[in-house]
């Protein structure tokens, strides 16, 4: 995606869960922060991102709105 200039949006799923203690026990927000920090080495600026959970519906409306905006952008 870097070399061919394909736009992307990062969607983090299962954001209602915490990592198991044996794997560090991090909160979803900490995992997102770590991932975005690593991504900075490859992509500048950082792409848009959305945290989601199908259990709590977190991020559902934001993701649907983002998809609609992209659809409208690419239709025009």
C-alpha cells in the first residue's frame, strides 16, 4: 500500500476484550497505540483508524459512516 498509494483505513476488532495476562494483559487502547506506533515506520501520515466491537457495538456507526463517505467519494 505504501508504494502504490492505495488508501487504507485500519479497523481494530474485538475492542471489548483485554489481552490475556500471559500475553501482557494490555487494554485495547494500549494495543492500538502500540500498533500505530509501529505503523509510523512504514506510513506517514498515519491512516485513519476505527476501534470496533460487535459485542458492545462500539465503532459500528463510525465504521458505517466512514464506509458511506468512501463510497460517495469514489462514486464522484
